């Protein structure tokens, strides 16, 4: 599982939204990871101040009782009177039905014109562990219509089979709304993962779409190789897509390396090469377009500090090479009553100077080990200040 998570992080595309300037680190903990910690119940509150949007306050909580776990996220925005008002809510309930079956229901809520809480989406997932290391996952999503009634919009079925001790294959079929109240196949994803004796993991993931004749056609292929050697790990990923001539061609490549020193300092570098270089005419070749460097340092008292720099091409001068465009500093420190985390994001402006565009402050009653999260937090679209 850790290999698949690493690949997903490598595949993440940077958002250009101010609140989401920090790309994921190979060592970053996502909100899903934090929510899945069932060791104890906890609550965390994050206040976000940004340059061009309304301040927000996000409260996350995790509660476990027996075989039932509830995770919630409540987002508030500042209103005209300067007070915070509820804006967006997500509630996820996970139930361990049996030793081999887990059910998860995720509900999303918005607000109507009167500020009342309204259900907007429901996703139900059932995961079954089968004999022989196999697994089946069924995920169904409903969206609320204009009258508030839930309508099914998507169904996913994923079957994972252990072909050999070192090989597993997963086939996922996505069924989407056909416009007449039913569902029809719209996409297939086939993934094959092989583990070598030298701690090398190779993954091939193919995405298939229906062509005009109703036949499945490969639209994209991702090939990844992960190698481990002591405290070092490297990832090499190549993405090929179907071109206008119906042929698959490499459009991007990602190279990642992470290492850890004896003192506990972790370093990672992710370089992205693309056929579409900003400001340059496409020539079919891969060009270095982005580099993300992350350093994670332990601090006294169990705290951690993470520094991240994003280097990109200047579209106005593509031949000048990469230059730092985004800087993120994240520090977390545990204490008797919980942890305190601060994340500051700076962005280079047109004059070449760095300015603070976002400051997030998180207080949590979670008192055990801290993992700094510098990946984008899940937030709804922000509004301009009122």
C-alpha cells in the first residue's frame, strides 16, 4: 500500500489556486491518513488567512467507538458581520461489519439561501477481503437534484486478484449516468503490480475509454518503478497518452528520490519533465518543467519542521531554466494539551519578490506523534472578501 500511495503522490498535479500552492511531499501525511488514525479520538481546528479570499476556519474530528469510526470536517467562512458562519460539511462513517467487510458512508452538506444545512452528496463504499489475498470494492455516489432528492450518478466496481505471490491485478469499471436515470460503463482502469526480489515494485496502470463504436480503447498508460535501497527510495514514472493519430506517446515523466539521514532528517526531490513546456513551442521532446524539494527535520520535544520549495519555468523566459516560485514552511510542536502547527506559504510576484499569500494555524488535542502535513487541505472554493 505504501508504494501505491507514493505513486499517487508522484502523480499529483500542482493547483494554481492560492490556497493550494503547497504540492504534496513524498513524506506528507494526507487528511485521509490523519483521519484513519484510530488510536484515539481527537479534534483539530485550523484558521486560514489568505491574501485575496475570505478567512476560513476548519474543524476536523475523529471519534471511535467499538467497530464504528466517525470522521467529520466542518468549514466556516467569515460573514458580513465579521462572525464565522457554517459553509461546508463532510461526515464520514466507517463500520467494520465483519473481519473481512468494511462499509463507509460519506455525506457532504452545503447551505441553502436561508443558511440551512442541506445534503448535497452521498457516497457508499463496501470493501471485502476475499480468500487468497483478493479484494472487492464497490463504491456508489448519489448527488442531490434541485428538489433535494438523491439521484445515483456513479458506480465503481474494483476487483483485485492475487495472480502470484509477487503479482496482483486490479480491474476497475466506472459506470456513469446515461442521462435517462440509468448507468452505463464509461471508463475502465487496469492496474498490474509486480514486486521483485530486489525490493523493486513495478506498476502499470492503463485507463480505457469507449470509442465511437462502443469498444474499449486505451487512452492513457502510467508506468512506475519504485526501488528501495536502505534509507533511500527512488520512483520513476512515465505517462503516455493517445495522440490525434490514435497512437500512444510519452507526454510526461516524473523522477523522485527520497532519503533519510541517521539524525532523522528526511529529504525528497521530485522532478517533472513534460512535452508541454510553458512558453515554448511543442517539439515532442521531454523538458524539465518543475522541481519540488522537501526537507523534513525533527525538532526537540517531538516536533517537526518541513521546508518545501517549488521551482518552475518562467513562461516569459523559458530558456532561463527553473527558478523558485513557491516556498512553504510548516512547523508542528506537540505539547501537554495537544499539538500546534503553523504553515506559511510565500509566492514570488512579478517583481521577483516573495510575499506571504496564506497562513494556516492548527490547534489539535492530538498529543501523540506529529506528522507535518504540507499537502493541500480539502477545502471548498473560496470567496472574495465581502
